[in-house]
C-alpha cells in the first residue's frame, strides 16, 4: 500500500470514528485503535498515540457545538475533569511498563462491560425543583437540556461515586488511548443519573482535556508519529462535526443501540487478537 493509499484509508476510517465518537460520546478512540492495530498492523502504542491526538480533535470539533445547543453541562465536566486528568497521567505512566497483550485484553473487557451497561436504560427518578443538600446542589450541577416539548430538567446524584469512577476512566484513557468516553458516559448515565444525551455531550467536552493530559507523556516517549496522527486527526475532526448534527435530532434509544453495538463488536475483536498475540 502506497503512502497516498494509506492516507486515504486512515482518513476514511477516522471520519467514521469521529462520527461515532461525537454521536455516542465515545471519543473515536474505540474505533481508531482497533482500526490501526487489527486492520493495518500498527504497534498498539503508536495507535494509542494517534488515537489520543484524534480524541483531542473530536472534543474540539463536537464540544463547541454541544455547548452552543445547550446539551453539555459545563459544571459537571469541569468538576469531573479533575479526577480524569489525574487518572490519565497515572495511566500514561503504566502504559510504558504494561505488555501490549494485557492492554488489549483490558481494552476489550472495558468495552464489553460498557456495552452491557449502556443498553439498559437507567431507572427514572423524579427531579425536584429545589432538592435540598448534597454535593450536586452545593456545586449547582442540576440542569436542563433541549427536548421536543421544551427544556427538560434533570438532577444529578451520587457525585462522590461518579468522581471515583472518573479517576478510573482517566487511568484507562492514558493506558488505552480511548479518551475513556465509554466509561464516562456509563458512569454519568448509570451512576449519576444524567440523561444519555447530556452524558454523551458532556463526555465529548471532557475527553479532550483527559487525552491532552496523557498525550504529552506519549509524545515524550516518541509514540506519536505525525505521519500517522495527521490524517487520523483530520478525518476524526470532520466526522465529529458531522456527528453533532445527527445527535441533536436522534432518539435516545437509537443512540444506546448504536453505542452498545459498536463497542461490543470492537471488544470481541480486540480480546480475540490480544489473547492470540496478534497485537
């Protein structure tokens, strides 16, 4: 395959990854890493380095649109980024000493769990206008998002548990180069009881900062190849901007099915190839 053909393949695959990343809050990394490692035979650490760059592009492309539309909750994103950024630095350090087989199997296991959790709608809880006490009230995390019948209010729950899960999500981001969007969406949607669209859009807002925290470590170790990262970044950026237009009008149930289906397929492929020593 010539350099031009490789660039086209990377650009096309990355465009799809960016579209799915913006639509589901995954960040695109869950598609980029398997595409590069399984499809093109790239070493997983260089694939993770390119993925981190693409995750920053996804966040830059999608987050601004979601903030403008009123879906992203900035207060939640800024609070949880404290945990994910610290975790990302820990994960980037671990990536230099953990085997590629272990990284691949961990990646697949995380995706399997995320697929299982995301397909089940969370229990609906009433949101009182003046809910007393709690960290969510103290930090003013409750909010609303645009809905067909007008703004729909939601209340945030279990902030300490969500904060702890975000540290784990950040660690996996630095270790696996996925932006940890899968775990972030699941944590906000399942644990903190934040509506799926708000979880996905807030995840897109957060993943860029998380990825940037660990991308510097990968760059310092020489795992970011500009020839690989550039077409990936451009493709993901275009795809993420396209995905934002579809998420606003999409039904939540459809988004859950797409989210679960994509990461389930990738999880099985990643575990199979990692266990067989093909990463």
